[in-house]
C-alpha cells in the first residue's frame, strides 16, 4: 500500500471514512479524514473477480490492515462508493455496462454486512461533485455543476447545497443530452447527437478523423498517426504545434460544449461550472471557444455571471475523495434529523 500514515490511538485519533471508486478495470480505495487527507491508498483489479462475494472479501482483506493502522474499525464512520450506475436511494449498482456483475447489485448492503458500518453510494460523477464541494473548487458554493470530461462526459449538479438525484436516483446525465439532433451515433447508447459523442476524449478523436477525411487534401501532422490510433492526446500535441486541423477540432468541440453549458446554466443558474478530467489538459485551446460559445448562447440575464473553473482535486485522488464525502454528507443529514 502507498501513502501510509500512522495515527495515534486514543485522544489523538480522528474520524475517518473509507472512499471506494469502482471502475470497470480497477477499484481504488483510501481512508480519508475530514480535511480530505488520504492516509492509506490501494487498489485491486475489478476484472479479477467475477464473483461478487470474492470481490468484497478481497476488499475486506486489503482494507483490514489499513483500518487497523488508523486505530481500528471504531474510528471508521462509514464507507462511500462511487460506481457506474450507482443509485444513491437504493444502494444498488443497476445494469452497469462496463462491470461484469450484471443486473441489480445490492453493493451497499453487502458492504455493510461485511464491514459492520453504514455504506452509501452514488455514481462516479456525482461523487466527484460532492468531493469538489467538500474538498475542492466548490467549497463554499451552494450551486454549481461538475462536468467530467474523460473517455465519456459525466456530471453532477449541486443546487441549494444539495446533490440533485431526481426521483429515482439517476438525475444529472448531462453527457447524454442531445446537442445536435440526428447527429453522431453514440458508440454505446445508440443515441444520436449527444454531448458525450462530441466533447469526450473519444468524441474529440472521432471529430479529428472526420475532419481528416473531409479535408483529405489538406496537410496535417495528424496524418502521421494511423487513423484508428488518433487520440485526443494526439490532437492536442498537433494543436500546440499550430496544426490547422487539430486547432479546428478543438474549436468545433468547444463550440458544442459551450452551447451545452449554456443550456445547463439556464436550467439551474449555477455560480460556477467546474471542469474535471483529462480533456481539460488542452487548456485554452478548448476553453477559449467554450467560453465564447457559452456566453453567445445565454440570455442576457445569465451572461458574464457563471465562472468556468478547473477542479482543484488531484485527478488520481478525486474519485476516492468524492466517495468519502458521501459518508460525511450522510452523517450530517443524520445529525440534522436528530437535532
């Protein structure tokens, strides 16, 4: 295990939460205090465990010495999980396409049974938004939208200081909203013209291939890379060298993303939109057209009010921090209801 830190038992011991991020390939976990400091981190391969019971047993085996290192189970106030298709209301993972456990998985109850502490979960983007509100750029904000731009486009909406879950636990799928009616076919959902099909790292690579095909007579550094091996990183590396097609890819992507963000602003009037994920490493190449497009598509009452800012969370820690924030939110709600 990495990033270990020992904590004295007794009077110097603190309260901790376990944060778990369940991904299609790897599951990352850590033990987190109220300040967002991760004292113990580790991971297991999700794909190694076709049997769910074996998976939970493996997590328990890995976490037990880490729990002892921070003083024992009495100092663990709960477990928070961020997972694809995680339902906050039911504690279940429901029909997650990139996990090998199919159907409806009662993961929160199974974890509570194993560890003996409360467990709650939500989807990974919602967890990121909670982490941002508690530990990152969203501190002190009651209204903001978190957009994660990676292989896909995820989102979490905070309004009036609370996460928006909707009546069934699945609100906030902004990445699957339609930005171009009848547009690009999404490779996984079958929807046409969704934001994720354009503004994700996957979408950027597809746009680059389309531009290369459409402008086949135009020279480009991107032609040095085999067509199917072009990635968003390839496009970025060409763009910073002034490649016209690569620059146009980011201009086009930013225009679409900005339009979508304008719609989101007029829906919930957030103080800020916080952007997170590998795609934002493109910096101003993407953000300048995003800002321009967003402002152009807003009603005057919304213009120049909403901050576009980058996440303050370390990318490798964000999922664990977000999941752990669920524990503190649940604890806060419980204390409020008892007072």
